[in-house]
């Protein structure tokens, strides 16, 4: 089953850099840790060897998952995005209808989400609730502590 995810150029580069680091730096470290532990004697009673093997297994799982993510990643040409409705990579200016505060988010893939940078995942409750909305539309979004109501003020792209 392929799970296509959409990324910015910057987001995909970050994923590829992380994958390269795991392959080129962390994998050799894990192999060396196993070799060092193996040199310490009887493997049947060697907890250090078992721990190193387990760490290597976890690392290999992480590498495989990242390889799959990168293989299924697609870069979005943001200049071609439709700004008539909220989509992934849309910049959205919202008004909280309860406290009247306004704020902006950019909807991104899960791995690119960074709330401090104003990037929220399209898989988050707010992201899902905003998808498909048009300027002027209200969005009632269920979050863990209740329901929030927003009005979409503006949709743009970078």
C-alpha cells in the first residue's frame, strides 16, 4: 500500500538528509557497537551484545520507514496551488470566532509540522477541519477539549 505524501522542496530535503545521516553515520556506529560487544566474550550471557543488536534492529526499522516515506514523497509546485479553497501547503488566515483573535497557519505534511513556525499537519484535527473550506466559510472543529469555531479570512500561497 503506497501512502503518497506531499512535501515542499525544503521538507523533502530535510527527510533525505536525515535518511543519509542514518545510513552513513548511525548504521556504521551500530555495527561497530555490535562488533565491540561481540569481542567481549560469550554471546549467550552478553547483555551489551543483545542491547546493541536490538538498537541496530530499531535503527534498521527507522531507515526502512524513512526510505518508504521518501520513495512515496511528492514535491508540490506551490505556484500551481488553487487558492480558492484550503489545500495542503495553503497559507490560511483564520479568526477564532469565540475570542476574535486572528492567526495564520500553513498546512503541511505530518513530518513537516512545526507549530512554532506556524506549520500544522493536514492530519491534525484543525488541519482536517480546514481542508476544502473557502474564504469566508466557518469551520467547526472538534478538538480534545471541545469544539472550536473558525472563520477562514484568507487563503494564499508563498
